[in-house]
């Protein structure tokens, strides 16, 4: 008998009413090679539902019901992706994101934030702290799954070993997923990595925001145009801090952005 999929999630935690899972439900056994997702969410009905859904789709899930527990599990288990709620008891989701991005072992883990807050300012804060994507509640499980798949594809190793792109003192190693300025390694998120790769591949070409969103976040993704502005601002800061020349990423008024075509003297 085919198991019915749980109903979609409501708009706020106070209104949450989830369809119960079947009494005989048991999560499938995980195997080596399954992508591992850490769900940091205090709403237990939601974590149960998402665990069932992602297990069914071939993912291993780990659950944490508060920020401190989520941070410990992320640091010790090193999941392939973190699904992080912003409104957590104790340590907030924003603080968890900040700590993960500051940690040497966790800074490259992709993070999707989930929250009932839909204000643009909340999303921009999340992106500024290093989130790779943002989903507001209620969300479709299928849409969330596609976002997870797209984000995991972005951090897969490049097929062509030795694929290194270098220009104006900035080097991208696609195999090692590493950005460096001279001998200084630059810590970037998966989204920032894709964004910089898109710009660095064609120095001097002006990309509009939609093109950059497609390249860095995924074609068809629904995000704010200002999201790219936040990522560009963060990239500029990181490159400059690592010793790169100022304004390697130029603003093209009325269009978008481009990487400096002529190397600075």
C-alpha cells in the first residue's frame, strides 16, 4: 500500500496541524553515500514530517530541536547540508549560521534557512551571515527538495581534475572547491563560490542580476534581486581582506556586475 504524503505546512508555528504518520512507519535504513541533512528545527511535528519525506527520497536525516544541539551536531557529524530554522530556543538560527561559517570544519557546509518571517530585511540578514538559500513557511516539500538538490549539486567536485581559473591575483580551484588570493585562502560559501566562478570565467563581461542568480543560486529560483547585491558585497570584503586589489568586482550601472578585465598594475 502506498504511503500518503503528509499535508503541506501551515503559515505559523501557532497554527501547525500536521497529518500523523502511519502507526507502522519506520524510517528506512541509511546506507553509505546517502547525502546527510541536518534539520535544526524546534517544531517536532515538522522534523518528523521532513525526516519521513527526505528519508523516502533517499537522504539520511539528523534532527536537532534547539540551536545549541544543532550546532554541536553540525560540528561533530559534518552533514552535507543544514536546514536551519531562524526562530529557535536558546541559540538563535542566525547565531548558529554565524558560528558554522566561522568554524574551519563547518564553514563550507551549505545552509538553507527556513522561517515564518517573510520580510525582505530578514532574508538579507540571513544571506549576509552566509546562508545559501532561504525558504519561508509554509513551503512545499517538493520545492524544498529541489532547492536541496540544486544546492548539493553546486558543491559537488568538478569533473575535470586540474580545472583552475586564475585572473587578477584571484584563483579558483574547482576540484578542491577553494578560492585563494596569492597564498591566502578565502573562505566562501557554496553560493559565493559559484557567483565568483561565473564572474571570473569571463572577465570584463557584464552580467545582470538574473544571470548571476541563475548561475549561483539555480535557474528558476525565486529570490530577491538584492540577494545578489549582498553576496557581491560580502565577496568584495573577503577578497579585499585576503589582499586582493580593491573593486575587482565592478558595478555596472543599470546592468549588474563584472569582474575587472585588465589586471591592476
